[in-house]
């Protein structure tokens, strides 16, 4: 059911877009009005007031140009295209070996999943991958995890910045800023390495692509070269790491709790793939497998309230007047848990996404895991490729179970910039 509950977040009005009708009318029909970003205190402290990249920048010509350039170079280096498949498959195969090395013993998959998925975006953006035992890379992944999963106390500073004078909030802000500064240092070093070896006739990756735009006189990217390019690269890097890895963790968690679903996925893979390497070209032959991925995205949205939006002009949604400068929270959770479209929404059931012939439904209603409108996730196609290839590779090679005697896992999750599962352990038993 759609609704528009309104609240005051400190001194400013806020509206929560709940339900499919409200979200689509605002973000699609009135996308030009509902697609800016608020000026938030924590963002200001960690990103700065200008050069905000593609995620946190206000809506307008500069943001549109920056997004267009980012999408161009992501596509150039295969994001969401079959040309990137060998890179993803190699990372998936390396992950399979990491899991095999556990020899059926209980382990938390968080770190290994995060490193493998992150290496894909590193290959696209940085032009290189990192070994799982690389200390600097492991530390970076830890920093990103802390940064993305800061608890609600740091977010409260966006509503009441004066809370920064309270010791507990000050400590949390300092932690967020410290993480952000260390991530910044890593990315700036990589950009500087690219500057020192840049050859306009040999563009190696997305960073080189942005340097070429700057070299060719792109006004927007030349105006604030370090700050703007840095923030775009950081946006792409952060958005391409923990988001996909968290979805895979949710999928594994629900599969160990639903062994019948896991068995059906394996049977479909065995019948359609056998032992051959998974490929995007074979995705249409694995509808139940793809439906299982989508059900994991539905039942636990990694961005349940999306990234905050802000209106730039007055607008009417569902008959309600919404003024300029209103803080907008798209409640994607409400779409994915709406019993009108998803009966018994807490039940994990991939067949929701299949038609009577067992094929994937086209245009599923009330399902927007990558949001919608002008701010729709830039890396959607890359994420879909990664989810399919990683998930299929793992299901082909392993049967996952809870450790013997382990209690039923908690599915409440941890809220932060990414909604992720609480830590859990599984056992991976090789199938061959």
C-alpha cells in the first residue's frame, strides 16, 4: 500500500515514499524534481562541499555530465558486458578455492566474499586486482566495512549536527572521518600513480578514462581535478564492494535455512551446466537460479531506504503537495515487503519470480533493488553479472550447511549505509 508519511528531521521537513505508487510517481514521473541530494553534515565532513562525485552530488548539469562520463568509461571497460566475464569468472574460481581450503570447517564468509567481489571493481577502476593475503588491501576492505556500517548514531548527526559536541557522537564522527581519510589516501595514491604513468594513447582503466577527459579539457572534470575525480572514483569503488558482497551473504544465509531451495538450484545447475564454467550466456537456462538471487534481493534489501533525495521544486505526489527542499526517503523495503504483491513476504520463495511455465517473469511489480529514476544505481548491470556468476559458481561447487548444533541464524541484519547480515558461520562441502 502506498503512502506518504511526513516527519520533521530536526529543522527540516521529510517525506517517506512508501509503496510502489509513491516511489514510482516521485522518482520516475517527477524524477527531475526528486533527484537531488541534501547537504548532510557527515557527508560534508567526509567528502567536502564540492566535487561530490556521482552519488552525493546535487542534481544538475555538472552531476549529469559526471555521471555520463562515469557510465561511458565503466561500459568501455566491460561493466555489465560479456567482455568482463573472464575477470568475474576468475575471481569466482579463486573464491571457490578459498572455500575449498576450509575443508568443510565452519567459517564466516564475509571477508573472502568482500575481497573477491571488490577485485572485480578494482580491475575495472584501478586496472589491477589484489591477492587475498595483501595486507594493505585487507586493511582497506576492513576500513570500507567500518565506514559503510557506521551505526545510526553517526547518521543522527545529519539531523542534529550539534550532537557532535556530545562525547559519544564525537567519537563516532571521528571514527567515520578517520575511515574516510584512510580510504581517501589509498585512492589518491592510486590516482597519482596513474597520473605519473598516464598515456593518452593507452587508456588502461576507468581512472585513465577520467584523466583523459581532464586532458582533453572537459570543463567539469578539469575545474576541480583532484577532488572531483577522487570522489567519483571513491563512489565507484565503495558502491562496487560491500553492496554485492552483502547480497551474496544474504543469499547464502537464506539457502542454509532453506535446503530445499538450495537443492533445486543445484539440480537446475547440474542439468543445464554440469561441470562447465558458468557463463552469462547460459543465464536464460537457469531461471530458478536467477529467481533465487532476486528473492534474496527482495527479502533483504541492502539499501532499504535508498540514499536520501531532496526536492528542487514543488511537486504533487499521490495528491499531496511536497515543497522545495524536502528531505525524501524512498522506502524500498516497503515495496519488497508489500503483501499485496508478495504474500507472506518473510517467506523465502524464489517461485515468486517465475511464471506458470517456470520461466522468469518480465517486469516484476514492486521490485526495485537498484532504485529507479535518474539516480538509479550506476553499476546495476555489473552487479547483476557479478551476482549471477559468483552465486552460480558457488552453488555448482558446494553444498552449504550450518555448523552442527548451530542455532537458526538471525535475519534481522545490521542497518548502516548498507543493510547486511549479522556475522554468521557456514560450512562449505564440495560437491565433486
